[in-house]
C-alpha cells in the first residue's frame, strides 16, 4: 500500500506556459459561508487563496473564468430537493446568496458563467478556451467532490491539462475535501496537484515541484492514511 513517502516521490518539476493557461473559479458563492445548510468548512481560507490566485492571474495576463451555480425552479431535474414552497433547496436563482463572494468577483472583461449543472463545461466553455489556445487550466472552488470533481473530469476528457489547487478548494468537512482531492488525484492524467503558493509561482513562469499521477490508481486510500497522503502532495 502506498504511503506518504511514495506520494512525495511522485512530485516532478513542472512549468506551465502562461499564454496557454486560464484560471477557473468554481462556485465561490456567498451561500457557502452564510447558509447554515451548505457551509464550507474553512471557507475563508479557500476564498483568500482563490483571491491570491486571481490576483496573480491578472498580473500575469492569464484569463479568469468565474462560475456560479444557480437553479431555476422551472427547469429543475427530477428528484431535485426543494423547500416547502417549491423552490430549490440550494442555489435558487432568486436567492441573493448565490452571488459570488466580493473578494473573488469578476472584474473588467472576465467571464462570468451562471450554470445549472455540476460541471463548468456544459456551457460551450471547452470550445471557447481551445479557440483561444488554452491548454492548461488552474482550478479552484467548491465543493471538491461535486462541482470541482465534475469540472476536472470533463476538462481531462476534453484534453486540457489541469492544475488542481488543493488548498483553494473546499467542502462541507475537511474529510470530504481530502478524499475528494485524493479521488481526483488517482485519475488526474496529464495534470498536477499543487498548493496556492506553487500555483502562483507557476503562473509567474517559475518551475515548481508538483504532484503528478503515475500509473492507474496509485493511491490506496484509507481512513487512516488519507490525511498523510494529502499532506504529502
């Protein structure tokens, strides 16, 4: 069974061309710090790290794409959870808490996409990015095992290299977040996992040590070793 030492050994030097990169910020909305039902633990840290990524991307001329999850009652899928008055139980389009947090809000000509699916790629995004010569995507946001997971998997399917920023993502609990990252790590072909500091260095043209998957499903995750595997990336 692989352990922490093996995880650290899977770090490799990485550099990313800024001119072929974009930053995706997934569902960094106010409901995750104000709605008691959908709080993200450590959300202030996630937002602060995402804001640092956004600042660096802007300085490096890397385009940022912002995404917000919003549910229209008239277009809900079967079995979607609703409140007693029939509205979506989360991310209702008329709820002001669906607004993106001010610290990471779009500015200037930055793209804002309101979506009703988990993945950010149900909106023609892939074609648009490819047309702009984008091959590398820095990804941050919430929830790790849900919308971030779906976005990363679709990005890989479409041929993008993904740099997943592990401390700029989050979920309802640290355990949900950690296992979400590790599950993605096992299948992050062509991409890498880094922390915010390394991601910012990559954006600025530096070469950093990044965790990159080797082989198929190399990490055997247990309740006992999940945190050590995560910390070793």
